């Protein structure tokens, strides 16, 4: 077992983390002492409007998105805000005490957007740390830390983490706090940021507020409830997020405009009814995430796939495998295989996104070509013998789509191809080949699959998913069923992935440890255990 990673960046940033931790846990307070005053914003707001904290996201070399929501009563339909626009001032500084302010501006938080703020700040320095805060009336927000992306052509080492699947009812978000302590340059959240189920359906550790989400008010309230968690607020206040969704932000296992319960008489959803539900879910998701205003949904559409360049070190092509997919084959049944999985008309990305991905890969000038996405990418065969099995809600259900991606990587010579995955509530590591049934064929890349933050409860200490998995999936190198996240360090020379786990989530305070580490050497496909 590899000991927890200690980096010079982490030790250098520790003092600043302690200040942000205090601010995030205490509500609307300033970081440190002697902070320069924020210019007054007109209009009074009731109570403490910054109970959901602050966040940043989608870093560019010269800018970042700053987010907050005014909500003195977070679980009320209107968040406890008056039905009028409110001017919100923001400031960005080089220091925690705001003695060196470099940018400031005003946004108007409006009722139609749940009084959220999406300030697109530009004119910042590349690969640089900044601090930010908001003011509404006399109320001052907690202080957040963010970081811009490296400049084009530069190749610094980049530290980032990725996570998925945080079910409020099944555990405490302790792993988020440990991630914040590492002070990553950026966090990728790969979906299931929250769960849509009614109170009491999933667990007894904590209880969801309200019924299963269907309306805009219900989705807003659930997002607000999750952001009352101090560990999640701390992580948002510590590092910029790059988010993409999976299914539970809207409805379990939905596909485009097909809800979970549209088949075999399992429910009463119709396309029209589900379209209204998706419209509400997408609106609330955009409102509560640090996304740019250009991504605000129109009707049932929210263009979420995008490309972020971190200099010559890594290009991240962020995918959306939920919004544009065709319906799952074989009624989405587990480990049922056949020709439907190879249907050339079936797609997990949709034609436009697939073409965009190929352009993104072909234009990359970075060492590492990384795909943050939601769903298990490698072949997942849990059936002994010649049956291909497969996870039909993952890429196994869309084998022609996967073959197109891997075929492009192979034929165009895309080097250092790495897929990041969430969804399945366990840690996995896979090597990637175009033909998973022939381990002698060319190795094209690797997949790191993160476990859940809480979904599935504590998990277990086993590293053995069963002999059939090892027999049928020779590309699989590692498995663990604990909770946690993956912490990565990427340079021009190598990619290191540390699987960081906690042994329990059903009670707070679990320590974190590195369960396993892998390295990929640039130009040498395949993972090597450390």
C-alpha cells in the first residue's frame, strides 16, 4: 500500500486552507483579520443570504466563473428572498485579506434564476491562485480560493482530483473535506452530484428533503440541501470545479427524453411529462453550478460538453453521455448481450458531440488527452464463457460508439489517452484496447474509475470483485469497494493516480489513505502499479 501523497504544493497551501475551512464552516465571515472592506451593494437582503457558500469553475488561462446563490432560507421555494433583483458585488484579490484587489464587478441576482450569480471574470494571470468574495446589501460571503489554468505552450505540473456519486442519505461527505485539504488546481465532478429520490428511500444516515424531484422548486430545494453540507461547501470554496452530470441529477438511468420508467409498463411517464421534468432539472442544475451564462439551458437543452486546455500538459474533453444518447439496449438489463449493443444507429454521445470530440482530440497539442466522463468505458463482462455480457447503461450498451472513439484514437495516433469515469460506486483501473476480447492487440490508453463519495454506504475492505471478473476482463488491473476519490498529478513525463479512500461514511470523521497508486509514463500506454 502506498502512503498518502505529500506534495510541496499541499504543504505550501496548508495555511491558506485552514483559513478557508474556518470561513466555509462559519457562514458569512471574512478570511483572516484586517481585510479591506468590500464596497457597499445597494438594497437590503433578509438574514444571511450566503448559507450555500461560494464556488468557482471552468478555469481558463485568463479567467474563471464565480458562483453564489442568495438564500437566507435555503429550503424554502424562493430561498427566503424577495421577488426582486438584487445587486451582488464581487471582488477578486491576490491575497486572502483582499489588500491586493485585481478585479471587481456587479451582477444582478434575479428571482427567475433563484437569485444565483454566474460572474465570468476575465483578465487574470495564467496558472495563478486568487481569492474572491461577494457582497449583497450589508452581508459578506465566505471567501473562496480559485486557480486559473496554465497558459498555452507552458507545461507545469497539474494537480487535480475527480469524484462522483454523493448520496445524502447514505453517508457523510467526509471525502470532500479530505479533497479540499489537498488543495488541487481543479476538481472534476463526474456526475450524480445529488440524488433525486424521495426522503427515506435510499438510507438512514441523513434524510432527503421532500418527495422525489419533478418540479423546478423541488430540484432547487434538493440542490440547496446538498450545498448546506459543510464539507461540500469547503471543497467548492477551495478549488474550481469542472462539472458534468450523469443521471441522478434528473432521473435514474434516463436516456435523452426517455425516463427510467418509460418501458414495460413500469410507470406513467410520457415524453411530454419527462420533457417538463428534464427542463426543470437542467434549469436548477445550471443555477447551482459554477457554469458560464452561455451554458444556461434553453428549454430541455443544456450544452455541457466542452474542452479545457491546461497548457501543454493536458487537454480535458469533458463529455455528456446522458443528454444525447439513444435508449439503452435490452431494456437496460444487466449483463444481457447481443446485436443491439452493436447497433450502428445507437449512440451514447449523439452525432454532433461525437464529431466535436474527434476535433478536440485532433487539435490537442498537450501531452495528455483526458476524457472526464460519467459511465464505465471499458468492457465489463460478468458472464463466464463466450457471452460478452456488458453494462448496458455504460459504453457496453453502445459498442459502436466506443469502437468509433477507440478507432479514432488508434488510427489518428492520439497519444496518452486517459478516460476518467464515475457512476459505479467502486474503484477500478482498466487498460483500453479496441478489442477487449483480444489482450494481445494494441494498447491504446487507460481508464481510471473513481468510487462514490457516499453511494453504497461504507463498502467493504475487499479488493476482489470475483474470479469471473478477472477471467473475463484481462484489461482490469485493480478493484476496491471503499468510498473516496482519485487524486492525480500530471506532468509532461508521467501521469500519477492515487486512489484515496475512507473506510466509513455512515459516521463522520473517517481518515483518508491511499489504497493504490498507478503511473502512466508519457508515450508508453498502459498503467503500472506503484
